């Protein structure tokens, strides 16, 4: 089975590419969804409140991701603490998911991992796809989600530069146009991946 990592900058369209791949029959898991589930576990909540205090909890005792996000994007050391808490757990969960897809006979499986390079998780993949967009477009998309200009800049600056991710990836999907254009690029990448899988299986020479 070919293991594909989808990474890139914030608000560049990684999840949209994941959705398109799902629609084309590729199993896809998202690290953000995995981390969201992890933040609902009692043992993770206890460790998170030990690091950041009970202010990160809402009235129901669940982690308020908005409050937590405001804390970690304002302080790189606190962001590192959260990453140290979640990244190993998320990596184990995604690795287990990939093994399950392989056992099930999937020829390809993809994981959307925004911080693959930042977390040093780039060697376990057969291919890494970077989804990129111009910085002004990233800011505009984040503003539409309710972030201030300063908050948008902080979130973009907290990650590795998109240009560096593009340079390190095996292929790039540049999401600066329409949904149809994004779909066209995604289909082209998938077709190339499928052809390589077929060659590996000896069906093409």
C-alpha cells in the first residue's frame, strides 16, 4: 500500500484535497480530527489542564479549542508543550489507522497532517503532497473564519513557511483558483499515484 501524506500551510485547502480524494475512493484520515478526539479523552484533558490551567475548559468540562488556540498561538513555548502532548498520541493513532487500511487491501491511503515537517514526520511516507496558496489568500480565508488580521498572521507564522514545504514535497497542489481547478489538480496527482502503484504490481511496464 502506498502511504500518502497531505501537508501544507494553514488555510491552503488541505482538507478540501482530502475530501476530493475521499470522493475518488481513497481512504483519508485527518490529524486535526484525530487531535480533536484526543482532546476529548480524560487522560489528555488532565494533562492539558496541568499544562495550561482550567481556563481552557468550558462549563461542561471539555476543552475549549478556541481558548486553547488563543493561548498556544500567543506563546511558542506553550505551543511546543501542546505539540509534545498531542503529536506522539496522534502519530500512534494514524499509524494504527494506516495499518488497518493496509490489512483491508487498500492500494492507497492518505493522511492530512498539517505539521508533518514541523513534527519531523516525513520519512514514513511514499509521497508527500504539499497544498499551497499565496499568503494574502491564506489571510483572507482565515479572516472569513472570524480571525482578526493579527490572529491570522500569528497562525501562519507559527508554521514552517509554505515555500519551504513546497520545496521539500514530492508534488505541489497550488490552491489559488476555483474548486474545479483544485479538483483537476487533485485528480491528476491521484492518477499519477495510481499509475505508480500499478507499475509496482507489475501490471504496467
